[in-house]
C-alpha cells in the first residue's frame, strides 16, 4: 500500500508542539510514519525560528522537540521558486509540496487554503485531514500522484 505524501505547514507543527489537540495527533501519525512527511530546509528554518523567537524556546529545546519529526521526514530540495502566495513564507510550503509531489498540504493558513484550486494537491485544515486519514489511511494506486 502506498502512503499519502503530506506537507505539514509550520503553523500546524507549532500548534502540535505548543498546544496539542488535532495537530498533535497528526504529528504523532507523522512520527509513526502513517504517511510520508515532506520537509525542506526553509521550512525547518522557519519552524526553528518561530519556536525560538515567538515561543522563546532555547535552540537546544527546539532541536530536542523537533528531531523526531525531522528524522522521519523525506527531505525535499525545491529547485523552482513559487510566487503564488502574497505571504513569502507560504511560498516555501508550496515549493516543498510541488517538488515533493505532495498529495496534501495541511495548514490553518487562509492564504494557502485560498489557493486550493491553483495547486495540484489537496489543502486541508488539521481536523478534516485527520478525519480523512482515519477513514482512508492508504492511497490506492489510482489515487493521488503517480
């Protein structure tokens, strides 16, 4: 069975680490490799920066907190710049998804959610993604990207 390819937006990972709830459930599924988590250097840097600057986490705690996710992620090196979104950081999410042939982007960001018709993957908020994943854990050979 083929696993779904998913980019978790930084806001979902921050919510998982800081507040729990459905984003934390998704992170647990990611860390247990229930789906293929796609990540990139720019997304890693943004996550580390926000946890350190906004949530005042020492860099050593950021590393300890995020390492499990970073170790299971499939690392993508986007080569083609994307400028679909007015928020420059959101373009890094799109680049990772496009280059990594993502099936899903999981985000709470309205800038990204508004682009659903412009990208070749499904954009969902955490709750609908979690519900989908629980009902359809694997993709069939005819679903998603080849």
